[in-house]
């Protein structure tokens, strides 16, 4: 496993080998996450009518507020709204490369999900995450439970989505040991 957060000087090769150094993008390990820090996930994601119609129909959600422009024009918001489940999935998804890519074991749950304002076709969604708590697992050595608060905002800075999330995360040392053990058993290549 390589470390996406280290740098080396020189040619980019491992010293004395001439072999190129590989840096794999990953999230942060349990031990690297800091409580109270705001992790700003960029780039934003401009959402489209196509996103809305495809997601809505793929998930068999026939809500006219997402599909029927004529009907929605007569409703309180005056236009179609982005499917809130698409918004939630995108908020969580925007956090993955920076926080959990390759370092999560399992998502444990989402709570306190709310959508204070609608998201519309053409809006750009930006997400920030604050780690609100972390503790080592009592039953799973080398793993910890992290709670985080995701906030999605549109291009005007208005909050369009909130969600509390808990994840089971690897510590760096335990993950390296698990990968080494799997490689020795021949189940993965390093």
C-alpha cells in the first residue's frame, strides 16, 4: 500500500531501485481524521435535468415533482426539484475521495437527514464534512467508529442537505497488517 500523503525528492523513483514510486489516491485513516476540522470537498457538482430524470426513474420513484415540468410549475416551488435521494447520495459521494476511499470498512448509518432548501437543475452542489466524534471499536481491534456531519450547499452558499453519518474505519497499522496477511495467503497481489 502506498501513502498518498507523502512526497519524495529526486526522480520520483524508489531510492536505489530505479522503480517508479506509485502514489495511490486514498481517504484518511481513523488515526488521521481530526474532530472539529472542516473538510471541504471539491470540485463541486453541477446537477442536471438528466441526472434527475435518470436517478428518479432508475430508483422507480415516480414523484411528479422530479419528472413532470408542467405539473411542477403549478406547485409551490414553481419547477421540478432534484430528487432528494440523489442530493444525499451526491453529498456522501463528494466526501469519499478525501475521507473514506480505501479506508472505510463499512458505512454504519445515516441519521438526522434533512433538506432545508431545494436543489434545482443547474445548481452546483458543494459539500463539507466535519468529524464530530471518533472512538476505537470495542469489539474490532484496529478499527474505529467515526461520526461525521455532512453539509451540502448550493452555489449561493445556501444549505440544501444535512446528514449525520457513522462509519467503521481502519487504522493505518491494522489495514497494512490485514493487507499483508491477505497477500501472504495469496488472496491479493501487492
